[in-house]
């Protein structure tokens, strides 16, 4: 087993050893997560080109899928961890302008705007849901992933998510 040391940090001043093999695998996981996200956006983009919806980009389609039947604010979408600040605000504004979303100022906090999908937006959400349903069926039918495997992946990714969240909240 090969170990490397991490340089001194301002927070703890101690060098830490880590397993180089684990580090290599961790970096591969990071690249895969990033690549999978880009591929997901490409798959969504291709589906929308196939059905002839060209005014909506993949990020906007995924945004509508994640909103679903809910009425939300941009802040709630950011809090859920789906999107970055200006990105979500820009895309929500564009979707309202194109008629995919309704928007309404909150009665209590007039600075906050609540959005929900119009029928046109629900149609986009349904296309994405259908695409994901086809993916789920294909992954099972072709024995790419079993239920146990998908559960293991989900559990592992949730653990990483929790670890990263803790790093942000409780830098130690």
C-alpha cells in the first residue's frame, strides 16, 4: 500500500497520510460524476431535438422535471442543492418568458417570487419523465444494473454527499 502526505494546512498544521490507491479511485469517481452529469444533459438535449423542442435547453428541462408539481422559489431550488444562484434565476426568468412557468410574488415576502409549471412546462416534465422511465427499463432489461446495485450506488453517493455537506458546514 502506498501512502502520500497532504501538505500542511492553515487549519490544523498537521500532515496527514492517505492511501494513494484510494486517492486514485476517488479522483476517478469525481471524474465519472462530472462526466455522467454532462452525459445526462446531452441525452436530454438529444431527446428534445428528436421531439422537435429546440427552445428549451437540457438544464431548463431538468429544472422543470425537478420542480414537478411543486410551487417553489429560486431559493428553495438552491437550498435543495439542484442549482447555483444566478443560473437558476436566469433559467427561471427565461422559462417564464417562454410560457413554461407561471410566476407570482409571495404575499408575505414581496422580494420572493414563487414559480410553478404551466401546462407547456408539465409537457416538458413529462417528456423528461418518460425518457428517465425508458432508461430505468433499459438498465433493468439489459441487466446493466440490478435493484441491489442501484441501491448500493445510491447509498454510496448519499454518503459522499453527506461528507461534502459536512465539509462545507463544519470545516475541521
